[in-house]
C-alpha cells in the first residue's frame, strides 16, 4: 500500500514537471518568434507609400487591412469578424452546393463624414424685460463651427464652465455646482494654470506631451456631452486666428518640411463619427473670438483674466449661469457615408467565453498635395506589435486558458472610432472582455532617451498585477527597459484603450516615446528603434501569457 501511494506521488510529480517543461518550452518558442527582421519587414510595408498613409475609408487603409488579415491566416489565427454568405454558382447549385456561412477577419461598419454647408449663423439674443437685442456674427470672421450630423437650428441658454475640465483624482471639476443639461457651455481652451507655468495648477494638470494635449480636447468634449450639454463654445485668442479664416495668403506657406500655395493638411475626411441612435447625439462645437466671448459675458460679472488667475492659484472652479441671454445657432451640414472595418482574429482558449483583447490602431492620417504621412511609429509599430504577438502565441503551440483576440482598429485618428464601435458591438461569441492591452507608438525614442530604454505603461489602478508582471519580466528577460508606470481608475487619453476603460474593462497600454515627427510626413520606418520595439513586444507577450493562464489575477479584484 505504501509503495502504491509512493508511486502515485512520483507520477504526479513527473506529470507536474512535464507540464512545467512544456509551458517553459512554449514560452521560449513564442519569445524566439519575435525577431527584429520580422518586425522590420512588416513595419516597412505598412508604412510604405503603397498604403498612402492608411487614412480611414481610403484605398490605402483597405490595402493595409487585407495585408493584416493575410498574416493572420498565415499564422493560423481564426477569423473573428463578420459572417459572410457565399452563394454557389448556378452550376454548383445543380450539383447540390448550397449557400455557405464564411467567417471573415473583418468587422465592417459605417461612419458619417460631415462638413459645414454654405450657411452658418451664430447670434446672441439678449432679453431684458420686453426688449430683445439680437447680434449676429460673421462666419470665419468671429466664429467657426464644426459640423453636426444634420442641418440644425437651436436656441439655448449659456453656462460659463471655466475650462470645462475635470480631474476627479485631484478634486477639480468645472461642472460641479452648475446644470448644463440642454444648454450651451462657454469654456476656455486648455486646463487650469495653462498660462502660468509657475503655478501649482500648471504642474498638476499639464498634459505630458502633444498627444495627451490632443486627447484632452477629446476628453473635454466627452465630459460636456456626458453632462448633457447641447454644444460647446470655446474662446480663441484674437492673436491666433486659424490661418484658413483669412481670404488672402500674400506669402506662401513655408515650414521646415513644406513650401506651397495651399496649407498642407492631410486626409480626405476631417469630421467622422459613428451613426448614433438619434441625430442629436452629436455635440456642436463652435470657436469664437474674444470679442464674441466678451459680448456674451459683458453683463455677467465674469472676468476671464480673473478666473484664469483664480483657477491657477486656488485650484478651484468658478462656473456660473449667464442670465438673460440666449445663443442661436443655424448650421447647414453636408454628410456622406463611409464604409470601414476593424480586423479581428482569435486564438480560442479552454474558456471560450472570456477574452483578452490585444489591440492597436492601424489607421493613420493619409496624404495631401503629393505628401504622404507614412505613420511608421503612429501606428504601424503598434500594428506590427499585435501581429508579432499573434504569431508568438500561435507558434507557442499551447492553448491558453482564456481566449485571446487580436484586434487592429480603424478610425483612431478620427476619434477612437474603431475601438469605440467594437466595445459597443463586440462579436456575438464574446461573453466577457477580461482586459485590453494597447500598443500605440512603440518604436521611437523621445529627445531625452539617448540609450533607447525609456517607455511608459498606463494601467488600471485596481490591477497592480499588470505593473508587477511587467517589472518581473523586464528583469527576468533582461530587457533593460526603464518603464514609467502610471495608474488611474479609468485611464484615458487619445488612444484606443480609453473606450475599454470607459466600460470599466481593465487595460494596460505601452508607448515608447514622443518625438518631433508625430503626425508629420517625416514619421518613417528608417527612424524606428527596432531593438526597443522588440523588447516592448516581448514584455507584452510574457505579461499576456501569465494573464491568459492565471485564474487568480482577476478573481482577486472581484
């Protein structure tokens, strides 16, 4: 009997060791598949002139999508997009063939592209007792309007909301104490302290780079919409009129990278959105000059300069209703429908219902005037990162406990539209999304990173295991990355993890470094740091391997 028990123990230990060796061998296979040559080959094609800047809805974007799908098929990744019906020919029908349901790699959907029509009107209506004063302003002389989804006429009261800024962790909220539902908000650009670089507010609220500044503008519009505002009026400095407001350009446009008669602006589609359930779901955005803003607030005891100083020094808002005043807006809009698609592939795990989504956006901003914005770092690099992980998990040869979806998003440059659509319309097979890993701009070094080791990782604060795993494998794999970790309850910003975080899906997100070629034709593949890029991808693989096979990490948070 004792010998029998001993035999059982020995067999159990051998099985355990065999499983451990198998897992270790699988991890090594996955890591070894991630090579500089494979990354370089894919990055060079995706950011080549053939893909024409990969703008959403264009031929170059579709070509890039087909290329991504073909690699998924080569790697043995299952299609996870729409089901396509394939009808047999007349001859095949006579032979007994019938329509087939064919799974594809494409999640197809439509976007609305809109641009201002010929008639735009902004008026201030001041009402006092029985008197009514109406003052109308000149389009692109005192205001500009970013089109809605339909022709619109509205009249609504106005609320001054400072910067229209929120930072719950720091206790600042310009929407506190005022009701903006069904109203138009008047706000300043930027954030508290933006004009006083020595202020505490500037140090606390300043975005860390240009990308975050762009993301802030998007966040501010989302906060306004969530609060129920109908529209936004933002004040611009009279000294900084947009150049396209002027009707004469006496001198040529002249920059270090371009000289020409017309302004160099990439892309065919400026203003895209996901069709909502209602026409009114789109926020109206207007920018106005100082003199329009001063007319709006002239009887309200609001001083813009005093507010700016107060917010910078006290870190407190001073929002208030503007009484006896109505804003009238009339706007014509031209719209058309643009088809586009996300690219989705899947490795099924033992648990098919719970899915980890590894994603990156494959679109960029397009081309114009003979120039192509190749977008090597932004974000062919992240796209290649997802493809590399798909290949690594496939070559590992071991089915993970959790399913893993590899997703390449369209429409990020138009407002995170691809990832937003996916989160709201996941494939029917997905019952629960466990987490999202996002790669965005993972191949370059910032000006202070001469060694090529700095990168950042944002993650959901409730999941410290994301940081712990990254620290562990950065050390064990001897990657030598200097990772700046940043945790928040719902990580936001201008990248595709944000729609997941908004749905309380945990995320972690890698970025290598910000650089001067961002959104310029000079963002090309020859400037990539492939060694650094490979390290970030290997770290993501090792993190996801554990997360896809460890039940405890997610149960602990619950």
